[in-house]
C-alpha cells in the first residue's frame, strides 16, 4: 500500500489514525534526542518569503553593509519594530518601517535611493538608514570586549556610552533582553544551511491536535468554553503549542516567525505548515496546520468543515516553521 493510500484509509478510520499519530509522536521524541545541527553559522541568505518581496532586495543588500549585521538580523529588527508596516507610528512618535524618532532620523537618516530626499516613511530610505545606523553604532563600540553584534544591539538600546562603560552588553535587564530577542529572532529570517533541531514539545502539540479531530471549525475560534471548544486554523495551532508551554501569536503569519524554516524534504511531525496566495510574502499567509508525517497535516480548514487530516502538497503551500521555545518568546506581542 502506498503512503498516500495508507493516509486515505487513516482519514476514514479515526482509530487507526490515532494509533499512527502516536507512532509519529514517539518518533518525534526519538529524533529530538538524536538529530544534531541547527541554523548554520555564517549564512546571510534570507528564508523564502520571510521578508515581503517589496523589501527583500533592500534587506539583502543593506544587511551586508558591515560585519556587525547581516540580512537576517536586519530583518529581525525591522519586524520587531514595525511588522513591515511602512506607516507605523508609535506613541513615542517613532515613525515608519524602521521606527526612527524624529531626532534620530534628523541625525542618522540617509537618502538610500538617491532621489534627493530623506523620507522616514519611505522604506527605500528607512531600511538603508537602519542598516547605516547599526553600522555607525558598531563603529562607536568596536573596541569594547565581547561580540560586536551584541555590542551594537546593546548600543542601539542603551547607548554606546553604556557599552563602553561596562565593557560590553551592560547589566540592564531591558538591554540584555533586547539583544537576546533580536539575535534569537534572526533565526526565523535566515535560510538554514543545515538540519534544524526538532522540538520535543512537537509531540505534545500533535497529541493535543489529534484529540480535536472532528471538532467543527469556528472563524476566530480559540477553543474557549463560550465557543464550544471550537477553533480556526491558527487558534488550533496556538492552543496545541500552548498545551506544551509554548505561547504562539494569535495569527498564522506571525506564527511563521516562531523558529527556523525546514525545507519540504526536512519536515518532521510537529512542524507548522503554512499556505498563502502570495508565495513571496509571509505577511500574506492565510492558513496553518500541524504536520504529522506522510505528507499530511491536522488543520481546521474552513467554515462548514471539521478539524481533520489534509494533504500539504498543494499549489498554495508556502513553507514550514520548526517552533522553538526561544523563537516564540522572541516574537513581539503586536506588530
């Protein structure tokens, strides 16, 4: 019997499905203990679609401006600051995709596209300015002990003087968290150059999701008692990982940034799999499921359907994320 035929039988016989999924669950734990590797060092390539197509070339180019930054790190900063929204404005008057405050922009904004002006609202100026400012900060703290990138990020958060005074990342909790957040989040924007570690929590997430098979879909559903325990697609994946102590964002396109991105050939049970009508832009993702092996996922597909097994190999398949606890913690609460 082929794998595809086996899964068709599984989708009909729920009891068989549960047994097969539990074998996969055991397999996740075994693999988690034996697979070595992770996101490779030295890569500056961006993960497919992680940066919206309109900005990808800019981030790739300017992310290589100096040794202290790379395209994935620059992407992580921009996502953290604005969620790729060129019209973002914070209560503190930070403006644009890179969230410059007016005084900093006046001193450090550059004409990135060479059109004769410096426009904080134009990503063609703001993204190059963010990279330029990072590199300028790195030059200020180049003689401080420690990792140059960590020191640059610390200078961005706490000021160059603090980095110089303390001989590296200063002992401020906010600054230390900022450095850890950005350096962790960059893994979500970098194209892996090797296998990435599976999460042991993946097994528990699968167990949770398979326990919801047959539950009717509800748009906006997060499984509350008031909603009759029903879910939409990202509500299901959020609840599945919450059951094992990992808090994911509410919507699918933010869940994509919760860890590195294995290729189709590298998928393991528990990976989140994503679908979009625009395969160049993770912000356009509209659907997510939990991969269970054999080319199938558990998902909450649409109004009128129930949580079920569905194939992942469809024309709108976008990619996958291997959820990590640190990756999920690094995500901003709102972008």
